[in-house]
C-alpha cells in the first residue's frame, strides 16, 4: 500500500508518463532497510511510590485469567516473577497488610487451564534468591498467564509461565526477575524464564534490558524506567566502561568499586580504604559493605547502628543537619580488565529513606546501609540504582553502569535503542527516509532533460536535411566540408593483430583474494575484487597483491591468474570479528591453469550481510603453461577462529 506521503510523487510520475518502477524501487529500498527484529518493549511503571523501606517506584505484575494485579519491585538477580499469597497476611495482621505488600494473589481466582499447578506433591521449595543476605523464603510454584506493566504499557501476556508465591516477610513485596536463566525443579526439565519466552516468541530483539530505579526526592514523577531488549539512551551519561559477567550464580553483575568518597562544603573524605568487589542487585534496598567501611560512614555522617533492627536509624534532628549539609557520595567504578573509571554520584537525599513495620515498631528515617559478614554479601542495592542506569546483555554476557542524567528533567524525550541478538544479521547502514520532494523533483528534472536532448537531436536532423537540400539545389559542394589533404589507409579488422607484443584478447584480469586474515569493525565495507589489465606486454607485470591469503606465486607467469568464487565478509558480533581460513587444498590436488574465458569483471562494492560462501577454484584440463612451466600452488594456510560460547543457564531451585 502506498503511503499518503508518497502519493504526490506517484501522481507526478504518472502524469509525466515516467516508469513507476523507479519510485517503487526507492520506496522498497527504504522499507528493506528496516530490520525484521522486533523493537524493545518499554514497560510502564505503576506511577506509585510503595514499600516499607523506601519509598520505591513499583511496577505492575499481571497474573492469572482474569488478571490479578500486584505491585512488585524489580530484581536484577532473580529470574522469576513472585507474588504474595493470601497467607502472607494471616488473621490478626493489620488491615493495611494487603496494600502494603502490593496486593495478594489468589490462585483459585484464575480459571486459566493449566493454571496454578504445583510442581511437586508438597509444592513448596526453599528459594536461593537472597540467601547470601540471610533472607530465606519458602516458595510455592505454579504456572499461569503473566504480563508485566501498567494498562497501556504492559508486555504481552504469556501462558504457562513459572510463578512463585511467597508468604515470608523477608521479601515483603512481590518481584519480577530480569535474569534470563531457566528454572530447574528436581526431576523436571528446566523451564525457560519469562524473558526467554519473550525472545523466543519474537517479542523482544534480545535477552537484555536497561533499568533505573527512579527516585522521589528530585521530581515527584521520576519513576523507575525498564526497557526489555534494549535501553533508553536519554536517561544516562554515556561512558566506555563495559564489564563481563561473573561466573557466580548469585548474581551476574559484579563490579570493582575502586573508591568511595564523601564531599561536603569543599571537604573530601575517603570512606573505603581499599578496592571492593561488589554485586549490583536491586532485589534488596540496602548497600551491604564491610564493617570497616561502615565505620567510616558512621564517622562521616554521625549515624548510629541499631543492633535490634540491624539498621542505621536517623533521628529527626540529625536528619535536618544532614540534609542541610547536602553531602555527595561518589562511587568510582571499574573492572579488573579495564582501565576506565566511572563515577556514580549520589546526593545525601538518596539515603534519606523511611522504614516501617514490621522492620521497626514505628515509622522512622534510616540510612540504607547494612554490615556485610562476608565478601559474598558486598552489594550495591536498589538505593544505588536511584542515580545509576544499568544496561545488561545476557547474550554477550556483559553489562555497563552509567550516571543517571537529570539535565532534561524527570521525563526527557525517550530515545529507545535496540540491542540486537548475538546471532542477528548485521544491520545495514542507516539510510535516510524516502524524500518525496526529491523523488518528484528528480522525475520532473529527468523528463525535462530528456525533452531537451530530443529537441536538440530533432533540430540537428532538420538542419542537416536543409543543408543537403540547399546543396542539391545549387549543384555545388563548396558549402560543405573541405576535402582532406591527407590520405588514409584501410586498417585490417582481423583479430590477429600485426602489432608485436599484442595482449591476449581473452586475458583475464587479476583477482585479489577476498579473505584477509582478520578484519576489524572499520572495514565492514570493502572492495574485495581488484582488476589490473595491462595495456601492453611491453610493460612490467602487475605487482604481487598485498594480501596474506593471496593465491599468487612470487613470479609472474600465465599460471597466476585464477578465478576465485565466493564473496563474503566477517560478521560483527559486539566488539569481536571472526576470521575465515584460506582454502585447504587436498593432497591429491592437481594444479591447473584457471579458466580464462570469459574475462572476469571487476566486482562492485560489497556490503556484508550474510555468512560468506566457501572459496572454490575452477579447474581446467590444462596442467602446463605455454612455456612448459608447471603451475605451483601456494603453501597452505590456516587461520584460527574464536569459538565463543555465550550460553549460560544457572540452575535455580
């Protein structure tokens, strides 16, 4: 169907009687440039601030048929959706319990078949999520319809999704896990995560996401942002730090915290005496830091540790003082394999949070810092992601962390960027959209040019006819061109030229090997075929091509010309490129002179869009050159290939 934007050009082309195929080709080329992969999914937040240790920006999880809605928090460590079951608010609980826990899910309220089905006779499992923090929870698992997001911005509802039901208060609200790993129950086949189902059903381009927790202290509507299959580049400050996933199963997101510093009123103090290796995990709200680092925070801010709640509670008077000082805490991030350092700065307001029952007896302000008992607990939790933007790519096993950008306010104009699948065909270079005005002007201009040329040709013919008529009438040839005083000899048209050193009329151009040993991302576009046609045998032969996988010999002879078929280019995967080996000739291969007819034509520029075909050498029956010399083959070469394994599926119980 032709769009309204292209309709004027279509009308003009038809009125001028020009071929409409030109317009169609221009339009189709623009459409072909669009990738077949689906766009990323932007998940809308619930636009509510909730939680007993926040407030936090929540999202809506829809489970069952009809859907039961629950406010949940995002977990970067978990791979499952969790909801709170009715037993999470037993008899005797405050009337506010269901709302404070984000809403309760009733399995019998869903009539979808198969609906809430337990996986074992008992149906209860001990969760590994949060176990490194001492947060234990028993989970009942079943299958049901699941979608994520508020009305108008929810992800597709998928059936037969694993859902966990909890009653423990260690996780007071439900959660949605962004990890793409499968869930494995004892004696059963591993079940894919919701993220993996989205990818397999072509709902997102890749197993990746971009996430920031949002905060309430800067803007009332600075809610959390979640993009599945990509990220929103309008929300962060770019940097060059990329970190590889860790091999641990508790969390893939491990990073080096090179330094933690506090600055206030021009003064600066170091809070971490040594480099820390920390997890980034939004499952928990706190920062878990070593005791000696916690002591530095206590001295810097004057906060006191409460053994009963195991929290740093802040009095009203102390809170006013700390807000007035408005200190900043800077986390300098890096990785063991990188020399890039990135600063993530959090104002004190990011740590000015409230804690409620059942964590404490009455509502109080607190500083979200926890004392870690071992290295496995050192974590930057949800509080850190209020001022940081996280991008995780589970197919390439890398992630990056960025400073949240507030220069455009709480809700800048979104710029969602897709992260392609690791096995996706490289996208063509961006092409400009079809310019209808340009097409129309080009069509009109071409028609005018053709009319002018035809007009001049008609005028020239008429003038020549008129001159001939005048000559015939006058009977004289003096008006014509003067006869030449030179005599011309007829030239022979025999293909066997009488000139010495005449080139062979069926001489083939030289073809350079299309496969260098390595290519980087800068030569995605290469002219793989080079034609050199000498004008005379009196000249020196062409120089040996500068190619590490060339099929030429060191001296020029008629055997050097071979026809090589198969073009291609390495595909770009992330920051790596794959190299292809030169052809491996069999031991019994008989060297021959390649077919010289018809001549090989120079190839056009080639855009790499697919895996290259193997190289093949065309053999003929001739085994000797004209002078009797036997054509020798070059030495065999093998180019190594990097075999990368991007699959990673930890077992979750």
